[in-house]
C-alpha cells in the first residue's frame, strides 16, 4: 500500500509508531478491503474516483490508470494517443521514439520498431527483448536510462497473475480471445527459465561479455562527479546478470529440494524437468564463473584506479569525497556477485568480499540518501541488507571453522579494505602480515564477533637465560610463526570495552577500541548547521562518548568534534524571584496604562484560549518608571507552570516582541517567537516558513 498514491499525498516523513498501525475494513462500494493508516486511506493503485485537476470533473473509467506505477514495458508509455495494442498500430505510425538523451538519438527507426513490436506481446516479449539488446552490438544502447527501464520491466515485472481456477486451461486460438490465460503464477522470468531457459541464459552471458568489451580503462572522466558512460553500462549489466543468476539459483535449489525455506513444498505450475535442470545448472555455473571471475576482477581494477588517484593527490578533498562515494557503488556491486554462494561453496575470495566490502559500506556510506549527488547508490540499499540477511549465517559458520592463519588473513584484509579511502585491496605484506592474532569473543550474544586478542612475538627465553643467550640464538622470523599458525586453533577472548579492533559479521561493523567507525548518522549529517560547516559529503565519524542525553563524535580526517544532544528538557526552567505580580489590565499602575494598548491585542489574539488554554503573565513587583520605554512580562507554561514566553513591549516603537524558552543542547535559550514589526528585530528579516528545530 502506498500513502502517496495520489498527487495530494505529499512527501513521506517520519511518523509515530502508533500512527503506522494498519486498520482493515471492507468497502461494499469498491468490493474489497480498505486499509487506513497515518490519517489517510492507503491504496495499492490509484483511487477509482479521481478528479481531473483542470476540469474538476470525475475521470472516466478509460482515463483512470490501472496501476499506481504504469508499466514501462508497454509501447503506449512512450507514444502519444491513441494507445498501441498490436504490432499493426506501430507499423502505421509515421514516427517512432528514438529514446533521445544528452548524446542524441539512441535507436534508429528500424531498431525502435523492432523493440516496440516485441513489447506488444507481453507473454512472449521477454526472450525477444533480451535477444534484441544482446545482439548487433546494441550494448551501447544501455547507457539510456529509458532503455534500461524497459529491459528491467520486461525481465522483473511479474505481469498478469494466473488465477488458480484457470491454471490448467490452455488457449485454443492464436491470438487468444482470453488474455487472462496468458499469465503466470510467479512472474514471467520464472516461467521462462523453467520452461525454456536457453535464450535467457545465452543472451545474459552475451550481455555480460559485451559489457566487459566496452571498458575504456577509466572509471570516471576528469572533473566529472559520476561514472562515465562505459562504466555505467558495465555496472548495469552486472546488476542485471547477478539478479538473473539469483532466479536461476532459486530454481536449481527448488528442483533439488535444497532451498532453505521451501523444502518439500511445491510451487503451482512450476515443474523443472531433469533436462531443464541440467541446462539451469550449466547456465548458473557459467554465469557465476563470469561474474565472480572477470567482472569481479574488473571491479577490483576500478577500485585500484580510484585509490591511485587519491594517493596521487591526497590533499584534494573533493576528489577524495567523490572517489569514496563511487567506491561504495563498486563494493555494493562486488557483494551482489556472490549473493548465491552456499555454505559448502564458500571460498576465501567470497568471504573477503562479504566481510571487507560490507564493513567498508558501513564505515563510508551514508544510508537513506534520496539523490544521486548527495550519496545515493545506484543499487538499492534494501537489496544489500537482504544479501546480508541471506549470507551472514553462512559466512559466520564458515569463519568458525577456519584455522588461525586463515582467520587472520580474512580479518586483516577486511581491516585494510575498510581503512582505505576507496576500499582497494593492495595485497601488501605490510598489511596482511601484521602480527595481529584474531580471536572469537566469548559469549552467546557474541556470535559472529571477532577481535584482536594478541600479537605474535618472537619466542622468548626465560629472563635468566635470555640475557645470556640473546646474542647467540637467532630469533624465529615472522614467517616461521605464520607456518606454526596454519593449523592452530582460534582462541577466545572475553567481551570487554578495551578490545583494540573488533569486527562484527552480524551487522558488518568494525569497532576501534569500542568506538564505532561509521558514516555520520543521517539525521546529524542532514542538520543545517552541520551541512553549512562541513558540506554534504559523506563524513566518517568515531563515537567518543555516549551519555543519557548526548553523543559525541570525532569527524575522521577533520579537526572537528560534533556533540549531538538528542533529548531536550522535559520541564521549564526555574522562575526568578522578581516575577511577583499577575498581569491584569484593570490593575495596572497609571504609569503602565500604555502597556494595555500594545499588549492586549496580541494577548487576546494568541494567548487567551480556548486552544491552547489561556496563558498567565507575570510582571515585576514594583511599578515601572513613568519614563520607562520598555516593559517586560513573563508568560507561564499552561501545563508545567514554568517560564515559557518572555514579552518585550517597546513604548516609543509601538512594537511587541515575544520570545519563547527552548531547550537546545540541554541549555535554555530565548528565541524570537513572534513580533508585531519585523523591522525592529535584532536582525531585520521575514520569518522562515520552514520547520526549524534550532534556536535562532
């Protein structure tokens, strides 16, 4: 269900947990369930009673869209009225879309006709469209976001759902008079793979091969902020190939009854024959070999290139921020290459990728960004966490069976990847041969947590013998110690706050002396003051202190610390002794009568109830001086009873300032709440219409 299924839905914003409750009901008018949440009705498709914003009339049934997100795999999405229903409708169109972008037309009229004609047959278009893009060197067309959208829609949109009542009914005519029969129970791609996988597998392999051929040796052009065209194509095809490989792996596991969650269960109308199973297994093996081999090597090469740029110009903060952001995309793509590795298929390469790349992302990427230039990745973040959920039990079980040397190499590799600006793995002896001995952290709640338990040192003699023989006996080398640790058992350490370096595989997090190194929390990084001082780039931070009301961070690479006060006072500040007299217009001293003319219009308009309740105002006990130019009143909180409003009345300027007491950083501040004349504020300005949480 989508809360903003109509134009008036507005933007999504944080809501209270109880407001997100789903309340189900039944509508006789619409013949279906109604779901309400967040003070509105949720719909999975546009409202059937929409109003035309221009005419103000109700839309006809033909004008109402059938889906909230119209399919981009239909010709009518790209062509003006009338709607395209058959191939003949395309043949008689004088002009067809060329999918033009900044670089000019992408398709000529012939290719456009071929593609759009294939889209007119939803049940058969999947192999046709996949074959279209994988042949005749059309790989370059995939730099167009519109054409990528078409290919994604054709492959991954589930299409029309096949109802159980007609699942065994076969069409008797071509074309059929009953389009509801041309449907599937689990989507077009599953349907195609378990019935006729040859074209899909062959075309996918050809797409990946063609994408590798467009590599120009550069990741991003000089002065640009995003990947160049060839890299963009390679990353898209990488995502496409990895997702198709996931579908193939699913069907193989289902056919072999090895799937972790649907064993001994049957899927309606999905029967993988032994012949089809052989084809699927061969296709899976070829696709995995190409993705985890050549594609993974190319992504590593891209990371090396970005790392070389930053090492060449280490003072260029703009370059470092850009390369760090692009490296997050590359590491995300490395992760999806190994999504379907089973526990018995786990290798050191796959484990290094899982641990190193995810730790890099948790330390360098700022999550929940909505714009590409602000740090949003091209791969959905939900897909990454789904991958972590699938693989973390496997990688932890595999790591628990490692001997000391293999575990040390896995963890040291992850440390190097996460500590590099771009996460490049330069297999230098200085890093991988460090004398850190990693250990498991003891305890039922520490499964998947490892820490540096000790360091390797040369074998020492006793103190008495050592002084005599230190020059006679050569010390064993670090290599000899590594040879001894090949079959050594991994030790255990107690969970404590003084652990030097810790890696938690459950959440992909690295901790340095109990201080997490991670991207600065999203709501802190998006704070107006933080953005104005430090910019919009992703910032790495280490948690220094954590108190009841405050967290203190150190910004990595900058000489700054950030204190985030996340809770405010729950009470008002104490009331001073000078406020002894209730404000009452009828009981003012003669020299104070001018206050009535200034303050009463404001008080009656804003502070006299009924909602919110009327506010009590206090004045100093002694009367004002007859020549006084300024009077000050104190307003008390209606529920808490403490100071809330401070009113300044300017006699000569005939102006009223009302200040509100706010809690910021666990300290009290008076901030301008309203005024009758903005010209006489401390800063002449018009009030902001934006939501403001800071004093001003």
